[in-house]
């Protein structure tokens, strides 16, 4: 990896270090939303969300996919299209920042979970295991498919007949020692 790629990756990871930006990125993954739409969904101010969307755009994590005329102005709609490979393979600070950002986002969303909803305890998994390499490859493929299926099924925020859900999937092979 050359220095330009390293700087770009670190810039992107720094942008993700803010927990609100992780929530924004989650909302605009594979669907376009304006700052006002994101602000309504997150219960935050439109200027604050605009600021964070610009930071994500500066880090090339979101792109402006359309500009819509609205009440004499122009609303920019942003979208994040996840890369085929989500995290860099080289060890270092960028992976630690990603893990920290995922953990912070999970912690914040867990505080807002519905305690009476099915799937809370039944789907929680945290494990350090030793498995056959083929089992590992199969599970990684299943996790990737699950993530893609969830993204494909996602509806705009507050669509009638939908439920708001949270998911965090992070699987990685560890060193043997």
C-alpha cells in the first residue's frame, strides 16, 4: 500500500471515529438521504448533520448522488456504497479505529433497544473460537450474504409497516498466539 492509500484510509477511519457519523453512514448505506431527512431520523439538527455529512464526503465515505430543488434551495442527497472489502488487511491504527467506532455505535444503539422485542438475546454472539478453515470461510460468506440481504431489504426511515433494527457484524481471523 503506498503512502497516499495509507493517508486516505486513515482519513476515512478518523471520519468514522465520531459515533454520530457511524449512525449517519448506516442510514445512507445504499440509499440516498438529505441532511434534513437524516436529521429527522436521528433527532438532531439539520446544520449539525450537514456538517457531519460534509466530513464524510471529504473522506470519500459518502457521495452526493442528486440535488433536489426544495423551497427555493437545493437539497443534496448523499449515499454510501460499501466497498467489496470493508476493512484494510494490514494491522494498525485504522483497524483499531474501525473496531472502536463499531463498538461505540453498537453501545449507543443498544441503549435504545426495545427490551420486549424478539431477537435481542437470541441473536447476540460474542466468541473467540477455533474452527476448521472451511467452516470459517462458509461463515464469512454467510455473514456477507446476511449483510447484503439486510441492506437490500432496507426501506426509507419510518416507512409504514417497517421496524427499526440494528445490526453490527464484525468477524475476523486472529493470530494463533
